[in-house]
C-alpha cells in the first residue's frame, strides 16, 4: 500500500439548496488509514459534504462522483453506505429517545434469528462496544435520560458495531468536555491503529492539529486548501486564515471589567435526581454573581453544572430542590422559567435541538418569539421592528442564511446555535445564564459571541457561563467556580486560574 | 463460563416504584372491577358476566391493538369504525354465498389489508397527514357501506357465523366436577408454561452473565399472574367454557406483543415514532414502516368487522359507529403517548378492558349512556393526566 492509496475520492461535487450553493465543485481525497480533518466556518458546507459521501443525500441529489474503495458509490441511504463499511456520526445526535442504549446501538441492524430479534445477543454484544468507547452505564438505560455527552458515545458505539472501514465524525467533541474530548481523540488514534480511516469535522483547532494526518479546509462551499501535516508544518494561524479568508489576531476580545455589587446569590442549593429521589445531583452549592461580572462554571461531565443552573431557572430540572436565591439582596423564588424570565434571568440551554429551537419555523420567528411583547404595540405585532431586531442579530453574529425566512432546520449546526443565542440576547436579561455558548461555533463567530457578552457586562448586566472549554473560561471570565460530583469545589480569580489548577481543584479533596 | 451471577440489590418497594408506570394500569383495572363488584353486589364478577365482558369488547380490543401501533408511530386512524362496518358488510355478503367460515374470515382480512394499504399509501408515500387521510376514509367507507347494504341490515344465512363471537370452545361431555374440562386443562397448561418460561429466562440470563432480579420477586410475579389466570379461567369454566373470541383475542394479543417486542419491524415502529429523522439516519426506511403499520391496522379492522358482524348476527350499515373513539381512548388509558414513540399492546388491551368494565358495570346498574360517557371521559382524562405526570417526573419528555 503506497501513501497514495486513497480509500475515498470525491470529485467535482456540487450541491444546491434553495437559495444556497452549499458545495461548489469540491474535490476531496482521503488516504487509507489516516485521520483526515475537515475544517471551515459555520455553514461552509462540511456537514453537507459528509452527508453526500455517506448517502444521507442519495445519488442523484448532487452532481459529481464519490469513489469509495475504488468503486463509484450509488448509495440510496445511509443503510447502503453502512453495509459498504462507511459509517457517519452526525453533528446532531440521532438516537431514538425512548429506546435503550443497546437497542439504539443495533437499531437498523438488529441481530435476529429467523426474523426474531435476539435480545440476549444484542445485550451481550453491547457490553464490549460500550467498554471500547468508555461508557459505564447499564445498556438498558433509556437514552433520553442521559446527558448529551454520553449519548454521543452511544452513537460512536453504534458506528463501530457495523465494522466500519471509514468512520466520519461530524463535530464529535463539540458536546464533550476537555477530558472526554481527550478520551475521544485517543479512541480515534486507537481506531487508526486498527486500520480504520477516520474523517473528523471540528472547530477545535488544537485537537485538529493534535490528531490530523491531513487537513482540508472548506470556505463558502469551496475546498480552499489541503495540508498533509506529516509532510509540512501547519500552524493554527495558517488554518484560521484559510478558513475565514483574513487574518484574525486574537481569539478572545480585550476585557476591561467594571465590577459592582453582588446582584445574584444562591445559598445552599441542593437538588435530587428526577427519578432516583434519594440521589443528590447538586449538593449544597452556594455562589454569587456581581454586577458587570462574567463567571464561569467548570468541571468534568456530570459535575452537575447544567443541573444546577436548570434547577435554579424555575425548577426546570430535578426533584425536591432546596436552597435560597437572592436577587439584588432580596430573597426570591422562581416558580417557573417564565417567572424567572420576568424577574430578569435568562437561560440558554446546551441542548439546542430539543430545548432551544423551533425547527419548523423561520429564523426571524425563532429569534424574536420570546420578546414579542416588547416588539408589539397593544398586543399587535410590529412587523417592522421584528424584522429589524432579527436583522440586527443576523448581522452581528454573522448568521449564515439566505434570508430571515429560512426555516431553522435548514441552517448549519453552528448557525442554529447562533439563532438560539440571538433569541436570549434579544430578551435582554439582567442575569444571563448560558450553557456552552460556543459549542460547535467557528473561531470567527466565537470572537463575536465573546464580544457580545463583554458588551452586556459593560452595560451593567451579569453573565454566568457554563463551559467545558477551559481556555475559553479562563480567557473570558472574572471568576471561575469549579464543580465536581454536584459540589462546588472552589473558586478561582481570573489571574490565578490555569487549566491545571482547575482540573486539580475539581479532582482533589 | 461466568464466575458469578449478579443479583440486583433492590427492595420490594424499589422494584414496585420502578415498575409503577407499568403496573398502574393493572391497578386501575383491579380497582374499577372492585368498585363495581361492590356497587353491583358481585354481579359483575359472575362467570356469565366475565365472559360477556370479553365478548362485548372483543372487537374494540382488536382495534385497540392496531391503534396503539398507529399511535406509537405518531399517527391516528379515525376510519376504523367505518372500515369495520364496510368489511363486516362484505363478510356477511360473501358468507351468504355459502363459501364457509374460514374462507370468509380470510377474505375479510384481505379486504381489510387492501383498505389499509390504500390509506397507507396516501399517508406514507404521498404524505397526506394521517388525521386527514383517515378522516376521509371514515366518510368514504361509511358511504360505501351504505351503498353496498342499501342502508338496511344484511342478515346471515345460518348461525355458523355467530359462533365466532358467542360460541365457546369445549369438548362435549368433558367436565371436571361442575367445571368445563377444557378450560381447566388450558388453565393448567398456561400456568406451567408461565413457570417454564420464567425458568428458562433466568437460566439464559445467568448463562449470559446478565444481572437478575432476586428469585423471590420472580416467584411473586408468577404467583400474581397465575392467580389472575385462575380467576379468569375458573369463571369461563363455570359458565360455558372458553369463549371463541377469547381465543381470537389471545392469539391477536400474543402475535402483537411478540411483534412489538421481538421483531425488527416492531422495534422500527417505536424508533420512527420516537424520532422519525433519527430513525431515517439509522438506515430505517421510515415510509415503509409507516406503510406497514397502517396496513396492519386495516387487517385488524377486517377481523374486527367479522367479529362484530358475528356478535350482531347480521351486518348493520351503521355498525362500528364511534369505534375509533373507543379504540383511541383505550390506547391512551393504556399509557400510549400522543406524541408517539411510547405505548404497548398490553397497555391498549388493559385500557380497553377498563372502558369495557365501566360500560358493563354501569349497564348492570341500569345507568344510561349519558352517565357512562361522563364517567368514561373522566377516566380517560385522569389516566392520561397520571401518565403525563409520572412521565415528566421520570424525565421521559
Ligand atoms: N436542508 C437544507 N436546506 C437549505 N439549506 C441548507 C440545508 N442544509 C444545509 N443548508 C445550507 O447549506 C450550507 C452549508 O451547510 P452545512 O450544514 O454543510 O455547514 P457546516 O459547514 O456543517 O457548518 P457548521 O460548522 O455550522 O455545522 C449552509 O449555508 C446551510 O444553511
Ligand atoms: Mg455541520
């Protein structure tokens, strides 16, 4: 096998959607046994390209040819590509929510005996797969009850159960924290050792540089550059420049905080698991937030950060929450999310598909629909104002869409995330809680989001960020709370926070 | 091979709590039976009445078994009542040609399948929403029934047909004491089968190294189910033996419990209903799954039509009126979710029995249809409220 042994060759692919050319004459080659990373801005066409390759878009839906293992493909669906040894793990999780882990793993590929499902075989065979991806949950667990990160691992288990020769990961680490991302990358390298070829799409350039043998960059549907990292030295700056088409000096905007008095305080907050009422998920957490401050919550997956925020935000999570909340030194209770919003607290969920967006409505509606009272006169909607506000966020966050009337489900993953953020920003809360605000967002747009958060605190508002990216937390926040196993383990000021320090604090004691 | 058998450490209440959602329907059915037993001074539990409950509700229960699949997949079928009338009328007409019972039954199933396929094509491939397609079907097949029957009942040429609904299975002269012998034998076989099945299931789990619930709970489960079997079969045995519809129902239920739990198509129905897009991305042909589901519904409408015609001993043009409502309500009482993805065959049957027992009990008490509607509505809303509440508590949406 020479180094020019291509397992996959994509020639002259063009794919149009109404109003958008998502791919424009793209060529793309992947060598057998390598890890090939695909990078580009939100909406550059990365997901579309891998969807073409894996048969999500059937042959005939696009122009050009895909050659896999030396043969031109004629996939009609992912079923065909899977049986051909090509599996894809999608950007948005695609598990069936009310089914168990092991049923999801074998869904579409059930083990049967005479047409009858052999449940025992499925269960038995799921154990080694789960072990391989490092998931310790019992296989009978219903997936809708698991965190996004764990669901991702189930997806990977599903893909490797099909004896894939080529695995495609569409932003696999976007929902994982640093430690889990690292495990996933190790898994990728492990796959590589076993001779499995991997294509990975990612916005996290550090991890791209860490594992990639080759890198291809897409911009506006064009394949603009391709590097072989074994043959040449490639820098992050180089990649960013090729991605956004211009030099980007800093990844984080300058900060000049003006911090005031304490505006929000939570004391002795505890909440139990919604099913297992005697299992504490958040254990006696206390923290505060000052005017003009950005505070991050860091910690490993399952630390209880999301659960803490959701239970505070009008009891949207868990069972039997106890504790006290003070808003401007006054004790308050949030009976429901609505109540919390009316008192000036905003929350953006980490799970944008199921909790954030209305996929069958357009961008404009999605951005404005929680601020309609503000955008209407005596109950009558002011269409002009609605348009203007939506337009404002489309411009300032660079939401890539042919028009404000585009349906949310037709946007690329990162652009959907921007829409969810826009909606929360438009509602203009005093206390803004964002869970993983930059998940799946490209470097350029990240900068924009950070700038907007900075702008908010400059106006005297306060922000809580739940973040799994430590560099982001360290560069953006004034203070960092470190959580693990439901407890707040400690707090670090901006100038004393380091990645090691945070990890150490989370794990020790 | 495996060194140690894992026994789950779980208390009785822990186990009961885990299975509360599953058990609650049975508890509800038991409570309602008990309440009516008090109100009717035990009349509702007499052998004759228990047999009647099965016979009078069989055609709804058959529909509910199909309807729950349709609901799991996220659709609804409003046409079932009319299709029952139509296929019932046709079955009476072909039976009167003298081709015998079994061919009539088979032909009716085929007609049901054809009607089902017709609607299924519109729903699955032409993407007309099921609600609208079947609303059309409801009007269409009612109209066609009126046309082929000339809006007057078709009576049957002999009493053979009637046996499907009101006949019973017994061997002449075979009695044990005052009881019908066959019922007792079937009862014994059922209990033995239950024990053997559980025994092998535990052995299989041990062999595969899966974790087990403690033996005492398995025994408790077997005990409870056996008690139920004994209660029902003793009632049958003391009256006229196992009703033929009972057998039909049992076969239908068994087939569909098996399909939904152990066949690929069954699980695909859940996958598509839970999240159609993800099912598609898992390589499932979701259109085909929707198609098959509606065809199954059609076949069961055909069967229900035959049973209902047999029960009435003639085919009526207005037969099956509002059956769709009863079937849909049975599914929801039995724990199906209106948003799809959740529901079980046993649930639908239990839900149907809850409604049947209420109807029957209130009729025994000479309470009219007016109050029956009110009580049924309350039970429906209460059951669905409980279901949604408990599901929310357990994070299932
Ligand atoms: N079904 C669709 N209908 C219309 N337009 C679409 C559809 N799917 C994608 N697009 C458009 O095609 C372009 C490329 O989208 P794609 O999802 O491939 O981007 P991406 O590179 O994966 O971005 P991200 O990093 O945000 O995931 C985008 O402009 C998007 O709006
Ligand atoms: Mg994408």
